[in-house]
C-alpha cells in the first residue's frame, strides 16, 4: 500500500542492509487488515499497523527487534491521533515442517513489549509458500497494544 505516512526502518552493518521493518496507518493498509478492526469498532485512524520485520540471523538477539518497534511506535506517536499499534503474525501449527529445527517463537518478545494476541482478530490472505506450486490461503492473528503504554 502507498502511504505518505508510512515508515521504513533499515538496519545497516556498514553499507549492507541486514534488516528492515515497515509500518503505516491502518487506514492506508490493505483492506484485509482493516476488517478485524472494523468488526471490533476500532477506528482505522487510531491504529498504526506495524508491517514486516526481517533480520538476518547473524544480527538477531542484539536488540534490533526492539529498535524496530521503538522506531515504529515513535513514528506512530509523531503522526498524532494514534491510540494503538498492531501487527499480524502468521498462524502455524507446532509441527509445521517449514519451521526450522531451532525455531523460537517471538510470542514472548511481543508479550514483553506489551502486545496482546487477539485470538478473535484474524486475517486471511493468499500467498505462495516456498516449495508450493500455487497460492494457498494463510491465516494471521492480530496483536494489539495501546500506544499510551508503549515504552
């Protein structure tokens, strides 16, 4: 989605990009992400949606995940009127064969940051999984936190 109020945060090691994180006002996000909020009566203009965060494995555990959230939450505050920050996480079964053997859930990290998993707020999107011949429907669950409580 295009948004004048979007944000891209890059993590650099010298001149090399080692991670990136995105965010935008929910009202500018894809409609599928807006539906769970509308269903709950949460105004679109009050939510900043934290999009993708990716980080090369060698740079994990160094505090960059916190920095990504800090930057997106600060940007949300700077826009004015934002009351919530949110993101969506992909639902995967514990025995999903695509999970690496050393998989570690991000749920504790997100919970420590004050985010709460909203089991009743789901998004379904099609995409092509690695190794699959075509797109399949994938389910994501929203996480939500009051921006007032952000660090």
